[in-house]
C-alpha cells in the first residue's frame, strides 16, 4: 500500500537566505523531500508522521527579519529519487573536491566523490558540508584515525579516506543514513571506512586523531565532552551545523573541555570550526 503524503508549501520573504536556512532546519525533521519554488520551498512528509509540534523547533519561523507562511496539500506518492535527480547539480569546492551524482559525467578534480544522497543529508550543497570539506582539504590526514559523527551520506568520511586517513568510523543515528553510508562508501571504492548505526554512546574505548561532527548545536553541546575523551593528544575536532550567533556557546563548551580554537570558517551565517587539544 502506498504511503499518503502531505506537502507543506512555504512562502518565504526574503527568499535569500531564508530558503536556505529553512531547508537546513527542515532537514532535521521527518520531511523526506524538498523542492525550491518561485515563492519559497515545498517540503513533503508522510501523513502518518505529521504531528501538532512538527514545526515547533524551526527557529527561522519566529526569527525577526523573515516572514514565512505555509499551506498544506494532500498529494499522491512521489518518486523522490526522480525529484532530486532533476535538481541535483554537481559542485566543486575550492577547485579541489568535486561532488557529483552517479548520473553526472566524471570530472578532473583531484578529489571526486560520487554521492547518491536519497533521503540522507550531505551532498556538499549545504553550507555546513561545504565548510567541512574545506577544513578537510586543509589537513594532512595520512594514516590518521578519523571519526565522522552524524555522517549522513558519509561524504566527509569518504573525503578523509581519499586524503589518506585510515581507519575511519562513520556513525549516524538514522538507519537510512547508515544504509546510505554503506552504499556510498562502496560506490567510492573505500577500503578503510566502517559505518555504524548509533550516536555518541557508540564510543567506548576508541581513540581518534580527527573527529568530525556536523550535526546541530544542542547535540554538539551535549557530546563535545565525549568527543574530547576519545581524542588523541594533539588531536583535531571539526565542528559544524550551527549559526554564527552560536559560536560563543560552542566555544565556551570546547574551552571548558580543553580545546582551543584554531580556525573558523563562515558561509551565509553558518559556521565550521576547527579545534585542537594541544
């Protein structure tokens, strides 16, 4: 039996950067597919997953400077793969790292990652993934042990292996992300990545040279102490998934746990931070 879906049609003013921020926040909810429209954004969700507080934690809806309204529509089943394939374009980060889908032609980039995201987060298009790719491109990862926490599509773990890291653990609490990570690591012929379904409680006695966490502010604030416990001396922690205004909270938590900020990147009010434990 096909699932019945509900479309939420958002009208967003101003469109830029309103649509990008709204999309990023909705990606942390049960919505399964998104489509940018002339007036904003349409988001699709199974009717069985709609709740009264579905939009409760979407901060931009109550943020000064943005006017966002929405209507809902009951729709028939949608071929999600076909929808994102129509809109997913390849990207190139700093002329070094290309991210494309399987149906795109090959590139000549030094690092080329082939991703079939389906319903997982992480195609490189979002600012946070872009920022983390830039951080990884800067690092010498040869023979470094890496943890990609909240790995989504495993795009960052894949780039880490391409840069010489091994072994690499890619962890996500979402079953779909776990399955998609396995698929994408195989698609990119990775030999040193192991995907796991779980969260920070997965960490027991492992130690890492580099820990990547592109999640969201609240999870980061809760899990940073755990990351530090599993970080080798002179280790590196890359954090993203939060806004510029969240930097003081993240920075304070990191400092209290022995981390020192080393580099900050920003893109459209999103932040990617590099910390070290010297």
